[in-house]
C-alpha cells in the first residue's frame, strides 16, 4: 500500500511544468549552461555534444524575451558580449527582465564556452525569425570572437556556429536575389 502512495506522489511534479513554454525554455537553457560549465571545467569535450543536442531540441521554442532573461542571468550586464548580443534582440517585455535580474546576480567572468553558446542561440533565433541581415552581423561577430579562442572544449560549439554562419550567408544571398 505504501508503494502505491509513493508512486502517486512522483508523477505530480512531472505534469506541472507544462503550464507555460517560456519558463521551461529558460530552465532548459540554464540546464544546458550548467552542463557546458561542468564539462568545460572537466575538459570533457565529447560530453558537450549533449548540450548541442539539447539546444537543437529547443530551437523552435526560443523567443527574444526568454533569451534576454537568459543573457541577463549568464553574462555580466556591462560586458561587451552582453551589449553586442542584446543589440541583436528585439525589445519586448522589459518588465520580466527586471524581475529576474533582481533575484539573481550575473556571473562575473563567464567561460568562453558560455559566450559562444550565447552567440549560437541568438544566431539561431535570428535565423528562425528570418532576420537574415542581423543574423549575418551576429555570425560575423561570433566568428571574430571565436578566432581569439584556442580551447578544445570550444571546438564542439564552434562547428555548430560555423554551420549557422554559412547558413546565414547563404540565406542572405538567396533572399537578396
């Protein structure tokens, strides 16, 4: 009898997160960053591939407001990367950003892997929203940042970034005709 009662208690938390897409997407992005951080510190390159797979599963769920909140949590607010990436995002709900940034302080010095991951998800969002000129500018900025890094753990993120870099240029040429 006690086992039946325990089993009834377990499924309840699993069904509750389906209320809204934005908090679950934000939570998934936080989990991906945690996965990248732990694997980068351990220098386990092959395990960062899992973070890439999880990111591709979230591709269609990305929204500008969620990415703004995410970048406020992960990147320092006055950093060059934060200001550059924020300039690519359209302005939506500023009230939600203020609530989340007041509760958690951003990291002081993010890992290069986290910066490249932020470039990647902003680039994916811009391509999904068909903002190809902004995607091209973001891709160029990300590749310029990537050239300054020489870490094996960044290489796994870099191959996906190069894919979207070439895709943004191809889409710009196709739409430009």
